[in-house]
C-alpha cells in the first residue's frame, strides 16, 4: 500500500511501515524455576498467585488485534522492578513499544498497590498480635520496628523540586516502614520528600494516631532520631548500668530487623536502589507495589535470587538520625520502667 506526498511539484511514493507482530513468550514454560527467579525475582507459584489477584484489573476489554494479556503485562512490570532498566529495555524484552511498556508497567503497579490493605496491615486480632509479640522474643511487648529508607527518584521539576533533595544531595522519597519479626511490612508511608526528617513523617502518620489512641498496643522500636514515647522505645544515649546496657543491646539487635527488611526488598527489586525515572504519582504506586509483592514473597516462602549482594544494600539510605536522643517525659518514664522491670530481672534470672 502506498500514500503520496506532494513536495516541490514531485510525487514521492512512500511505503507504509508494515506492522510487526512479536510472538508472545510464555516465560513460565521457557525458564526453569531457578532461571525464572533470577529474571523475575520471585517464584512461578508467586507469579501465578499475583496474577490471580490482579487479572481482572489488567485484562484488556477485547482480545482482538493481538491485545496484550495479563501474564505479559505482569512479566513487563516484574522485569522493570528486577532490572531498574529504562522502559525501552523492558519493551524490547516483551516485544511492545516503549509507550505501551510504560502504560502496562504502571497499570500493573497500580493494580498491585490497590491490594495493599490485604497484605500490609497490623495484626487484627489477639491471636495474631500475640504471635508477632512472641516473635520479638528478646524484647518485651514489641509489636514492630520502624525506620525510613530513601528511594532514589529523578527530579520532579517545578517550584517544589528542591524539597525532594535529601542531605546527600540527590532526590528521593523518604519512605517509612514498620516490619514484624519475619521482615513483613505492616505499614508503609511512601509520599514524603527526601528532605523530610523521619520524626516528621511519623508524627503525621495514621499509625501514630492509632498508637496514641490505644487502637494498637505494644512497643515500636525506633532509632535515636525518634522521640521516645510510651509506645516508641529508642536506645539510651549513654547507658551506664548493666540493665541499661542489656536494654540497648537488645534494642539494637531487635530493631535491626527493619534494616534487614529494607535490604531484602531492595535486593529483590533493584529498581528501588538504582532510582525511579517516572512521575511522582507512579513512583509512589511502584514503591507500595514492591512492598505488597515483598510480603507475598515472604508468605510464599520465596528465596531471594542467588545473585551477588549489592555492594551496599543501603546505598539509598541517608543516615540522618544521629542527632541525639529526643526525650519526652512520659516516654522516658515508660522506658525506665521497662528497663527496671524487665531487663533488670533478666540479669538475675
């Protein structure tokens, strides 16, 4: 088929570029379990579990004209999270245009992020709550460990772009998470710019309100950048007695779980370390989607890919919390009571 273009009184015949139809690859059949995990960062069983959850949300209205089906869309999204590559590379991997790959990646991320209430939550009953508390066996009444991690982004542009620049000089989303003893995320806040301090993020979170009002009971463990509260225990700045030293040792060892949680999630999804080059709205959906998949992988007992550990798992963390121990009176009193009643007794038991 030809169309004509009039230019300088000449008729130039130009052939229309033919459509190219790529064969859709079934990677579940192409790869064995080991290779599938290394390429998509999760097992085939977990892939199918996620696909069942979101299939209705991402199905095309029609299968005419070789429409992209849900499995192919999920492959694209996982490949993007697994490599941190430009979307053009993801498009080439699955045989679609770059614009289509971008659209499908964000469609799938939003569909997974919507599943957040089903996979990211605090224990909803006494049995589950006691199980979590017992999991923190080395520390009395602990329900979770809290901290923030910086997710690298491109400059969002506009008048407020600089508020996203963190103390290391690059743009980020400062993302707050609370995890349980098995590294599952129980709460996530992924909307604050990189210049925001961890304490500010916590003070403005719904989870703080739930602890303040007694909806959630127990202790959170935070580092020295947080203000000690009756429900938020921080380490002592200068422990002197044996019981205080035991408290600090136990606190540091137990709170380290949230650091491990960030390390596991960033190792599974390297895009979180390499940086997100998409709009802010899409960035937030991607971060939450990664947290949802992280929890599903733990539920499914998925192993981490056997690639080399990143040289620094926390390359995108800004260590900004060494500002002294922020002390509130009621929080200090509760911490002293915990040390005297629990850790002092451990020394003589």
